[in-house]
C-alpha cells in the first residue's frame, strides 16, 4: 500500500495537532466496542454481580490502555512501534466463556495468564520463524483479516434489529449505507481533519440522520435512552481477583495464545506496509516486539483482573485507511481507556452503539486491508507451489466463514482453533509452505549457447527461477535484463563464441548471478560513453553495455583467471 | 518485433512492438532510416509496445537521432513503458531525446518544432 501523497498522512513519529489526535483516538474507541462487550459477556457467564462485572470491564480497559503504550513505544524488545492497540478478542472470548461457566472469573484469569505466558514465550522465536512467513503468507493473513472483518461488518448491518416506533421507516441498512457513503466520501475527496476523522463523522452522521428521520429530536435507538445507567465514576473493585487453573482448558487457551500471536503478526505487517511505501518484507524484529507486547498486555490484564487482549486488526485497518499512525494517538487512546475504566457510564453508552454503524466501520476499514493484502501477495512472483499456498490458504480460511457446519462438527477445543477464518487459513498456508519446501531449491543454473542467445528465452529462464524462489518481480526483471544484456554484448561485441554458464542463487536479501565464459573479461566503465562513441564503433557499444550492467545491478565485478572470465552481478532484494 | 507505421499529416509515426535487441535492432534501424529518407517533416517513435531494449537498441536510436538532426527532421519519443523509461534513465538517455507521455502531445510538439524552423530538444 502506498503512502497517500497528501498532507493528511501522519507517520508513527509525527506530531499532529492535538485536536486531530483526540478525534482519531475517539474514532478508534468507537470502532472497538468489543473491549466493553466481551468482558461483559464473560462476567455474565461467570454469574458475577453488577459491581464485579463493572470492575472486570474497567480493569480490562486499564490493561488495554497500558498495552496500547507497550505496542506503540518500543522499549527494548517490547513493542512493534505502531498504533497496534489491543482490544478484547474473540480468540479468548470462546475459551473464557467456557472457563467462566466451569470455575468463574478466577479460572478465566488463571487460564488467560497461562495463554499470555505461552504467547510471550513465542515472541522471541518470531525472528527465527521468518522463513515460515514469506511475504505471500503475510499477504494471505492481511487478505483474510480484510475479507472476514468486512464480512462481519456486512452481517452486522444485515442482521441489525429494526428500530421501533415511527422512525422504523429508516432501516438499519439505509442508516449504515448513509454512514458508509459519508465515511468514503470524506476519505476520498477531503484532506486534513475531515479525512482523518471520516469514520467518526460517518458514525455521527448515521446517528443524526436516523434521529432526524425519527423526528423525536434525539437518537432513536432505545439503547441510547439508558446510557446514563450505572455510576458515573467508580474505582475498580478487585475483590474478584484470584487465579485458578484447569489442565483440560490448557489446550484451547494455548491455541488462543498462538492465534493471538499470528493475528498480531498480521496487524503489525499491515501497519508496516501502510507506513512504508518501499515495504518489501516483514520486519520480524518489529513483529516479534509486537507479539511480546501483545502477550504482556494479556498477562497484565489477567494479573489485575481483566480479560485477554489482542492487537486489533480493525484498528490497523482504520490507521491504514485514514493515514493516521502517530504514536500520540496511542497516548490518547490509552488515556481514553483509563477514562472509560474510571467512568463506567461513558463506556455503557458506547456499548449501545447501533450494530449497523459498527458494521459500517468494519466494512470501511476492511477495504484497505483487502487491497493491501492483494498488493503484498502480488509483489512476489508465484510458481505452482506458492500459488497453492496462497489459493488454498485463502480458500481454507473462507471455508470457515462459508461452511459453518464444518466448524460446528469439531470439538470445542478444535473449534476454538479452527473457528476463525484467520487462524485456519493461516495455519493451512503455513503448513503447505512447510510441505512445499521439500525439494525447493534456492539456486539454479543454465547455459546460454551462442545460437540460443534470444533475450526472451533468457528472461523466461530467469522468471522461472524467480517464481520458484518467490522473489520480487521488479528485481527479477532487472536480473533478466542484466543476463540478457551481458550475453548479447559478449556474443556480438566481445568475440565470445563458446557457451556462457549462468549460476544464480537467492537468499531473500540478495540475488547473485555468476556468468562464466572462455574469453576476455567485460569492461565495466563508471562513465557512460558519449553518443558519438557509441555510434562510431563496437568498442563504444561494448562500453555502453558494460555501463548499463553496472547501473542495473547493485554491485558488479568481472575478473579473468586462466583465460576464463567471470561476471558477478549482485541485486539487493 | 513488428513495426507499425502511419502518417499524421507530414509527420511519420513509428510504433515498434516487442523486443529490440541485437537480433531485431537492425530491422528497426532500417525502418527508421527509411522513414527519415522519405519526405516527412517530423518523426515520432511511439514505444508503448516495447517490452525490452538492449544496448543494441539504444545504439539504433542514437544513430537515427543523428540522422534526424542532420536532415533537419525532429525525432520525438513517446509513451515509454515504466520498465523502458527506467532503462533510459539508467543509461542517461532521457536528456538526449525529447520524450512525451502522450502520442498526440509528441506529434504536436515535433510538428511545431518543424513549423517554427527550430531544432528539436536534445541531440546526440
């Protein structure tokens, strides 16, 4: 994804105006009501009192605030450095509901702590797992996040209950469509504050238009009427604090931790590519730091009495869509989380946000994620192996969404694992990638005969190698040109009449080409010969070719030993 | 490589498609030389269909540019694909030829140079 070329793009280290920062933070909070609703569901499943339920929500919010800062500000190995803030997640919701029913909140807290430790233990291995996460799998992850969050958004819009009373004339679909039109129009045709805050503006527009149609002078949803329920200010009560463990729940929670690590990796990749127009591969140090911060956030939440957390992919999509990546927004989000934790009435208001408007937000942010994923996948050349990794990985993930009966047939622990398209799709792609590594080579060789010097044939050979390696298309194009150009000048202008041996190797960071032939070395001038020199003689044409080779490759050298010359072309990857 | 040729008024438009390497460059050189030898007031080379150009191809273009200058016919290039544009840039040839993004623009500019009796920009 390229960085938008306008003034309303703010990088992680940028300092946008305070009003813009606050609007962005508010927008993120509005789009992340699971932070309030999931703890509510778990506390209710545990049979907690209203006061304990409120405290459970507040403590989850406080942990999310701390986790937001841990992610955004890199402290040693901790943190991704991006606006990758954690919210309550469905990955921990399902096992937490089971734990809540079996052993109440102490079992939820104990098992969540175990999951956090598992995710923390995974974090240092992320750098070494890099070969398992080639860019096309990163693209599959981002695509799945985009498609599934968009699908959830559409479902929320379609299944939102109609509003009661005379205002029911305006259906939830119409309200969501209007909000989506406002968000999209502001994102496409405006800059500055309107573009940054387009989701918030669209949501407010949705509320207002519905209220206006309703004709009662205020928001028409009955839920809003009760927004002042509960105390305005309350310090969290920690009387429910306690940790217990149940070995039978270890697997579903460990799977939750693994899934959380994978999902965090996806969110960090989304933000890396959104912040860097020259992004070519995942920075695994930042990914590892993100996973560590994510595990610590969940651990902290469980330690102080809250629910498990995970880096929000919706937040990543929102940042990518609006172009607001400033860490100052992370500070503001953390402050809002603390505020919501201490003022339950405000949080209660947000939990009653109409489902269709949340759905519109999800649809909006998913658009950027989908395009981002496609761009990451297509940035690499794909041979048959990689085509299956991408295609089957995507299909496996979407099957969970499209054929729910397939998931329902699984045991609860397996359902926790395969119940989300992202995790199933990612695990499928990772598994296939591992299998297809069997027999895959990272080098190649071919011979260019004088009678087979066709540049198209040479490029086809190089493209075949590049696709097998999953190399960047733009780099392989340069490699193909370099070899074809060298062969042409050697046969036509350097009196080489024997075969040229070409050896190629790839290690993700470099493509190295070695061309060897019997005959004199090729001159590689630093200065381009003049037009007159090029026209006048073969010598000029040969020097032009040598100059072009020096420009097309990142490093080039040529030497002769015992009458055999070797040209080495190195390309950064 | 195939070369499509047409006339727009007194301006010749040549559109080579495919690859210009040592095998195909002589044929393009002949077409360019033939066009320049005919009674035209300007020559435009539309490179939109070009997939590849090697040093042999660049040499042919430089030869044609010199012929064009000596016969007072402006030679303009247009519609370079990104990959080809990058090669022109790497080789330092962007300054040697007047290059336009659109064909209409190139035809108008080349014709205007001839009409005003001026020289085309750049030169070998």
